[in-house]
């Protein structure tokens, strides 16, 4: 089990969580990791104060504040900026940056060279106003939070309802949602805006990462392994939240105080307490605000009732008493509807049963053979019966009172088969049973095995012999059993050793399955069976809770069908041993991160050394689960929390220039890299904060700067001073990322589907796997399939089975947080770009398009350059590509050009 935990945990590149895991299981010796005083606040953790703008130092570079900060650094280092890039270079650069799509010739022609300075800001505004902006920048955020649409781990089951969160991101970026609101909605949107469906969908953020299905569903509550799974699940939420919004490695304080930053282990477990009441599961929501409010109110009431927080006084008022009366009457009608019918036995039965008229049961004498079947028929009492049940009863004539003939009173039933026919001349038609349920199964047996067509699997009831037991099955509507049709039952026993059923009853009902309630919890069954005048107050409450819950369920059923989003939630239907908390669980501080060394129970909190950021100034009720998350969201996004604003400003700069101002965007603490331009980063952070959290405002400032519009031309003398271009004396060329490359091919070949949003498209074929993880085939889908024409943002993202082509282009592993993508240029990538069906097919489509631009190859090649690079080829390029096309064909020439540095890199 220890090994499985180590194999399943993926913490990115930090070593601290691995050390924590080893410490927690005793693999490393106990020691005090840090003996020095609490480390100071890093530069990024200090209060944010607007820096003074540098004086203008270069003519033409004095208008935009970004340029003034950058030129000051350049001049201090004996450097000068580069001239502006060409219009075609700038257009391709800004379109890929903001949209992830290539520009077209009309965009180039719309900017007149004499009016470029006036036209450029208008172009920037147009790009930021397009829905394509949200599609591009949502993908950056998905990298950051390791979003995918499967669980990961050893059981990588799909999450069919994860996509609404992706669409939420796209909408939020396009609407220029205030960044603080954007943050709070993702942490606690259900609490800050309970009437707003979109805010609830935002909590998909907390459920974006991997989820250990086998541990959460298969391990019993209260066990060490289950506690480990729950603590690790919350660790993922903490890491995602704190690294995304604050750029901090808080997770490194899991087993000891942080070695470099002022973050204590107590702070870490206080954050665990914030998320102590939520899990990951599908959560209902509605686009209609009124319907959404009704549904969420009813779900909240159900949660309160299940958690024991609903007032007893309201459960005992007159309305509740009427509900109980109505429910008990309805329940009795359901019980009375089960009818068994007079049995008829034939020669196929191993023994002829004795019909007990008093209760409709059958007593079967012990057959002589060790295996075989008991069979009988009866006439259907109903038109279209909806369910069938098999009951087994104790009997003093059986060993140990039965209900079976085994020496210990048990039985082993292999199959329960049902057939029907209308006339004697017809053959028997098998009836498919579904939704098996029962009150108890012996270990290693299951009532599910009665309908699995496998006679080696069985249902038994040891050690609960001498008692009545029942199993229940639904009948499919298409069965069409009519009144007086014959129904045949077969109880098949192939386990051997005379383990026959001794006394049983089979009956049918015509009640709707949703009203049947075949099995009640023991206390509810006892309260129902007690006469109304004799019920205790606790039994009255038990009945009222159930009747009230049913009343709310009927109200929920009356609403239009809900949508679902995979998100953080405290209420959902139990699956296996995975059940909702219904309120905050107790969180202990774990000494050395060990689940075996729980210390004091922790109250929810954040980072205590951030004394300049108030915790819970609105005095919200921290006993309420969602209020805990809301308080954390407000603390993170507080105006005085400079780390929050600096972190996002650093990320925006990174995506425009290819490198962040502070080189470790997920670690702005003392162990991270200091910014190359600290005043510029603080100024950008202040602009983001003081503009109302407008990310588009930040984009405009950066995109309109001369720094951004510099040429990418390499200069040897400048490189000798600043080889890595950390001072931005030019624009660094950048390779197209996987999504931009793929979408550019689709756009240029006129195949890009403009449809936005909706369920993710599976750009692969999928079959059920041996276990939970399905079998995925990315090559089993035709290259012209409509699903392949959707933008890359709408791909269904598998965690453990990623698209090999996208992976070759450095699309990140969704099991890890990716604040900054790796960029590689290697032989495997080149092979993928030359041989993948996607590239081959798009090259063929591009060649078809090029033939419309002229009869001669030179005209067609020139058209490719103008459409793809917004320029004409040089004479050398034209000669080389034309010669290649003459030898290998135009489609192969297009493929060659798509693999060229001129296309693969943006200058």
C-alpha cells in the first residue's frame, strides 16, 4: 500500500512533498528540519506599493510605462532596444499570442504603413474583444491547474462533466471578469454567489486535478488508508490553490515548517481544514437562475437534514405529520401490491415445492441431487409488472432454521432466471433483469451474480442464517408481460453439497420502480412497522426525516433536468465507500506529516505571517463549510495581498514574452528566482489591482508597448552582455505550442470548426478496458472526422493516455502542474510533424487550396508564404520549395513548409 501511494502521488518538480511522504511512513528519521528563526517575507509577500515611474530615457519610448522601466534597465547595462519588427512579424506574433490562431492577408492589408501607430491599438482591442481570446488564455490556466477530464491514477475513468468548467474559463476571460472575482468564484463561487449558476461551475477549479478512485471508493471509512487518501486529496486542492493564485509552495510545509518561507506546518493544516468538507464529484446546476436557486435551496435542505442540522421542531410540525401519514399509507400500498400467485411445478424442478397459502411462500424438500434447479410458474397478476423479488424465509424444518438446506442453514444460489410466455404453444422468452438490490450478502457473494450468466458465482447469506432476506430486480418496460401471461422462475444451484434454497417466495408488482423503495434502513423499517400510537419521539423524527426527504426529492424531480459539472461539492450520491462529508471533517496537525501521529484539531486559516492581510474581517461562520472556502478566497484576493496581484502579472508577462519577469512563476518565495525588473512587476501588479482586476487592461499596456513590438533579430554585441535576453533588448523567438500549431493547420486549410463550447470532442476511438481505464486509440479515427476540426481547447483531455502527437509537441502531462511549458526541438518531434496523419491530411487540404491561386507551382508556393507567413518567399526559398514540389508533389511541399522554422517559430 505504501508503494502504491508513492507511485500515485505526483507533486510536480518540488522535492518537499516526496520528503513529506517518506517521513509520513517512517522511511526517513525524525529530525527537526529547521532550527533557525522564521524566514522573512520574500519580496513578493510584502505589501504592494506603486513604484515611481522612471524618467524617460529614449525618444519614442517615453509614452508607455513598460518601455520606461525596460529602457532604464537596458541603459544601465549598456544595451539599447531593437527596432520594431515588420508588420507581418508583428501580426503573426500578436495573433498567436492573443488568439492562438494565424492572421490572414486581410488583417495585414487593414494596417496602413502610414497609420501604423494609430492602427495598432485598434487591432489590439479587436483581438482582445474576440471570443478567440478566451479560448487561448483558458488553455494557459488549464496548464496551471493540471486540468484533465479523467481521474488519473490506476483507474483513469473519464469525467464526462468536466467540460463546463473549461467553458466557464473561456467566458470569464472573454468577459474580462475582475481577477479577484475570478479567484473567489473558483474557490467558493457557490458561497459568494449562490444564485449565480456560473459561479458554482467555477468550483470545478478545485476538482481539476487527479482523483484516486480506487482508494476513495474501495477503502472503508475510518481506516488509515482512507484517511491518507483524503489528506492527499486535500493536499492537491491546497497545492493547486496556493501555487496558482499566490505562487507559493505551501505544500512543502506538510511534514515540517517550510525551510525557506514563513509558512508553518500549522498553517498547512489550517488550509487542510478549509477544504475539509468538500470532495470531487458531479454537481447539478441550471442555466436558468430561478431554477438554479430552487434546486440549490432544495439540495442545501437535504444536506442539512442528512447532516442532522435541520431543526427537529420543523420535523414535528403539522405539515411534517401529514407528510408522514401520507408516506406510511403509500408505503403500505406498495407492500400490498406484491403478489406471488399460485405456483405450478413441472418435471424440470429438482423437487416439487409445498405451497404455503398463508403467506404465498414455497417450501422445497431437499432434492436428492447436490446440484440442479428449482422451477415453477405462475400467472401474472398484472399488466406490465415493473419489478420482481425473491424472498427466502427461515423454517424450523430446515437445518439451523434455514433458509437453506446446508448444514449451517445457508444456501448458495448460482442464477435466478425469469421467462415469460402468453400461450401454451409459445416458447419461453427470457426476461432480462436489472438493478439488483438486496438486504445482505455473504462475503465474496453478491446478488449481482444471480443475473451474470455465470453459474460459478453465487449469492449466499452466511452468517445471517435463521432470518428473512430479500433480493429485488427491475423488469424492463419492453418485456410487455400481460395479465395472466405465464411467468417461469428458475433457481439454479451449481455450487454443490446440497446448498439448496429451502423456503422462498417470488412475487411481482406494478408500482413504478422509483416508488418501490425495496429496502429501508433498519431504524426506518422499525418505525414504520410500529403502530402510530406506540411510536417514540425518535421514531416519529425518523419517519419525518424520510418523508420530508421524499417530499424534497419530488420537488427536485419536478424541475427541468439539471446540467452537471465535475466540481467541489459537499453533497452527492454515495458510490461504494465514497460518501459526502456533509460538513467539515476534523483535521489534525500531523506530526512529521504522519497519519499515525495526529495532534491537535486545526481551525481553518491561512498564512499567519501575512499580518498585513486580514483573515475573516467579515466574521463569517467558519462552522459552515462553504464559508470557510469563501473566507480563504477573500483572503487570497484581498487588495493588500500583493502576492496575489504580482503572481498573475508575472504570468501575463510570461505568456507575452515567453519568459516571466520572476523566473519561477509557481515559487515567488525565498527559494525562487528574484525578478529581473522588480519595479516593473510591482507596477504591473498595481495596474491589475487598481484597474478593478482587468486582465485586458494589462494586456493592452503590454501589447501596446514598444518593448513587445521589438524585432527578434539577434545581435552579437547585445548577446555578449545578456545572452538569455533577460533585459528584453529584443523579442525572443518562440516555437508554436501544440495547440497553436494544430489550430493553425486547421485554420490555414479552411477546416477549423468555429463552434464554441459544449462537451469535449473525443479525438480518438474508445472501448471498455479490462478494468476501469478504457482502451484508447488515437489512430483509429479518420483524419477528416468532424471531431478533429474542433479547436484544440475542446479536445477531451485524458490524463494517463494523452494524444501522442500533442505530447510530442510538449503539451503538458495533466498529472502535473505546469506553470511554464517545456519547449523541445528533437528528432521524435520532427518525425511526428512529418508522419502524423493530422499533418499529412492538412497538408493535402492546403495543397488543394493553393491550386486556386494559380496554375504554376511558383504561384502556389508564393500563395502559401503569403497566407501562412504574410510575406512573399525570397528567391532562394522559392527555388528550393518549387524544386521540392516538382519532385515530391505540392502536398509534400506544404508538409515540408509546415515543418520549417519559418512556420514553427514566431519572431
